[in-house]
């Protein structure tokens, strides 16, 4: 049937859908409170947050768009949506607004007089980060910019850092940016300074920049690797229009010069930087006189760049990176939206907001020409029906798939972390090359995949660490098991979520399925590795595997996951990695590998209720277990690696027809028909019957339709 997802590996960030603030914000006139006391600790996810700049100018207002009423408050200049319904926006007066209906209406959180917000990032439905500016009354006209943090939807704010502008300004306007790249590290750019610190602690400090230049913008791929755009400060009242890009690989201690931008030092006008977590970097810059747009693109983290001239677009106001399958932008009724979509080579895209009356779309990335279509032809009705259209005072566009004149914003990639097939054609996958937490689906047996949700999708930006596994019962009904255990706070939590919409939206079923004794072990540091798995037998009958070393448990649920009871408990983990398959609710098989005298040896155990695991079979020395799948109680398949520690291990597929007591490999000549698996991180094996099976490796997905005799490569990430 189905098998156990591999033991815990380095945690990748992920978030799930939660409800909006319990207390709706009031239309009060009071000023937000800045609390100088130590901020309340809050869990912040390991996911980089793309903190959009606030360089948009107030946009033209319209009464209706496609028959939908517009919000009468000031124009929206920047927005950040947590889910398809809940989001926050900054208006052109610097006030904070919230929407709980997908952007159709915004309610004013606070007018923020004297403390206008410039940038915003919503970590969850309550947790916000913002950059604000305020006049410093004690030192006349100098302006101080503050990094703020709120845990109550923006009603009260705590100052994390404050920076005054240098006396020597630059020739360019700084893009306020903020990224939370891990649970204890963030980067912020404002007032020409690059700061780093703990997301919710007032320990932020400036990072030294070469030549003491001003930082215009920054983007970090993780807590060590990032790029910045820097420029000289004003000298002798003459702005020097010179911009250079630097990169770091050690968190900002050392910087390497990459290149300068602009044909000459005095013709550069606007310049923008954006990036995506998979190493894509774009630098957009304009000529002071011709307003021509040039796009420099790098796919290796900012080392090498290619240059392309784009159409004349007028003055740029906003640049947004397009990751995975989502592009969002704010546009006025007469705005012009330029979008480059991802190709298989570039694996990313950008959106440029300018002025005019057209939108320009490139169908295969920044490399090619541009296609022009009228902005009012965008299919907002189709988007609204799926909850993906965000409408406020300005026209807010949000596309996840191609509609009307739009092209697919990025390719749907092959799953990289997990596969789960419910029939010969229908299956789901977890993770792709750009987003380890993207949920994918296929309707043709894995030949092509489409994106259902992403890290920036309906369950986005909540403080969860990773999705361990996803299992589906049908096209619509499925469960997701999430692990939020961290080394730093020793607070373990394993939650269970359910979908009735094929993975588009998720509801929490149980926020803690980890037994109390196991929680205490983890908090004391005695439980080293949490690894979770899930098997689905019916809408009510579930089997969950949780734990690590030295304790692991199998737990049953008879009510869809609301409550669980112990089925099997092990006090000693059998190996550093294991695979589990349950063809029936109370009949399971466990494939493990033990090491004796540095020689691995695969062993198969049978698991039954309230009994010790019974060893059924033991392979020869120097053979490691890699994957296990029992589609029926007596019929099973085992994927093995012979000489696993050698440079070129030999992979074998063996079959049993007597419930695991004997195994045969003669039917599957590995040197002739079996795929050359090049994956050191344990491939995943799944058979749904005697004939149809799949193997997920680091290279891609292989499929068999004849019980494993012949295999076809379906494609890779």
C-alpha cells in the first residue's frame, strides 16, 4: 500500500492556513503604541519572506472594476496576503489596513499619524513586521526609520531597531526590505543601512559595507548567502549615480564585488533588486534620459549576469519577484504591468509596475520578446471565482495560473520530496525545485504535474517548520502531518490537517498528536530525531507514525485524526533510517538497516497490535534497505542498495509473494532494465497494485506498469 516517508532531514520552512485575527480591528482614531519593553517571543518560520518595497506612488482611483465595488479609503500602495482571504495593506498615507475577504474590502487598522508605514510583511494572521519612518523632533528635519514588530494584527508595535539617515544622502531612493530567513535570523535594509538580528528581539545591528556606501536594496537566500546593491553617498552636493552589486557567503562579514550597473556613472536613474530562494537574481535599471529598461539576470546567486534590454516602460515604481506559480502586483486602473514568466531554464520571473495602459507578458522568461495585451482584459471574474483575485482601492492582480492573455507564470515541476498515488493516473507530490513545500498533482500517472498550492499559497506564512508527509484518500480528501519541533526552544508539536478541496485549503484537525511522554523526552533533549508518517485507510481510519530515537510509536485514529491511541511502541529505534508499509490497518511491515562491523544489513519486521516486532527476513551483509511497499498483505516490493557506501552502489528491486518470508530478484534483472538511481538521500518506492509502481529519486520519477520488469523515466525536477 503506502510507505513511510524517510526519517527527518534538514528542516525546510513551511506554513499552513490559519484563521484571521479573533478580534476584528476597530475603526479607531488612536495612534499605534510603540512598546519599548522586551517584545513577547513568537515563533517565526524558517521561510524567507519577500518584503516588497514601498516605492509605489499613489495610484489612480476608480469607482468599480469589472462590476466590483472599490474601497473608498486611500489608495493601496503595497500589500501582503497571508492566505487567499486574509491580508494586510499599506495605503498612500502610511496607514495599515486589513482584509478578510480576499481584498474586496479593507478595514483601517490604524491611521498611524506621525508614523507612516513604508513596508510590510505578514508572518501570520496576527504577526507583522514593518518598516516605518517618523520625524525626529529632537534633531529637526532628520528622519529616523524604525523596524517594528506586532503580535496583534498591528494594533500595538514594538521597536526592534531604529536608524537615522546619514547626513549625506544618495542619488537613489532606498528600497526598504526585510527578510526573515530562519527562526533566529533576519535581514533588513532601510535608511541606507543593512541590519541583521533576531526576528523578535531588539538585538539588531548594522553590517559593515565596503567603502561605507549606502545600501539601496538587499536579498538573502539564507542566513549566509545574499546580495546587495550599494551606492556612494552624496559628495560635494553632487550625486554620483554609481551602483554596484556585492555578494556575501558568510552572513555579511566579507563582501565580494560582482559588477557595476549603468552605462556611465551619471546616466543611471532608477535601480531595483529582487531575487528568489533558488538563486535567481534580477537587477533592473533605467537610463536617466531615455527611460530604457535594462534587466540583468543571474541564476547562480549573483555571480554571473546576462543583460537584456526591455521595452520602454516609463518610470518604474515597483518590482516583484515571481516564485513558483504566484505573481502579485498592485496596479492602478491606468497602470501598466510588465511581467516576465519563468522558463525551464530561468525558473523564475519578475513583475514590473509602471505607468501606461498595457500589460506586457513574456511567455518563456526574460530571454525572449514581449507580448502586449490590454490590462482591462485580465480575467478578474475567473480569478475571483477561485479566490485568487485581490481587489482593493487600486486594482490588485494575483494570478496562479494562465487565464485569458496571461501565460503560465512558472512551470509545474516534478515532486522532489514525496509522491502519493491513489490510482494509476491520479497522484499528489510534495516539493519542487523552487519550493520544498509546494503541493503538486497529476492526472496522467506522473507525466506532467500542476501546482495546487505553494509556500505563498492558502496555508502560507504561519510559524510551522515543515510538512512531514501528505496522504490522500481521493482526489479531494487528504491529510497533512506537520512537525514544528525545533532545537532552539525544545517545544515539540506534531499537528494534523485535513483538506476537502484537493489540497487548495486546509483545516486543522489536531494541533498536538505527540504523546505527553514523548513531548517531555524532546524537551529534555533525549529525543533526538522526530520523524513522522501517515497512512490513510478510510475517512475515519488513520495510522500515524511519530517519534525518533530512542522512542517511536504507531498510533491509530478512528475519527479522522481528532484523537489517537497507541498501536505499537518501540523504545529503541531500529536503525538510522527505516521504511514502513501497511497494506492493512493492523498488519504492517518495517524495513530497517543495521550496521555491524561497518557493514549494513537490511532486515524486515512485521508489526501487529500490542506485540513486539517479529523479524521475517534478513538480507546478506552489505545490503541496505532503501524503500518498501506492500500493495497487498502477501505481495510486497523492497528496494535495496548493494554496497551502499561505494561510489556506485547497485540498486536491486525484490518481490515477495508470501508476506515477506521469502524474496526473489530473478524477475528484475537490475543491470538490464532497472533504472540507474543516483540518489544518496533514499529514493521513495510506491506500488498501488501488482503492476503499477513509482520510484522517486533525486533525478526524478520512474514508473513501471508491469510489476517492475521495465521502467520509464517520467522526468526530473
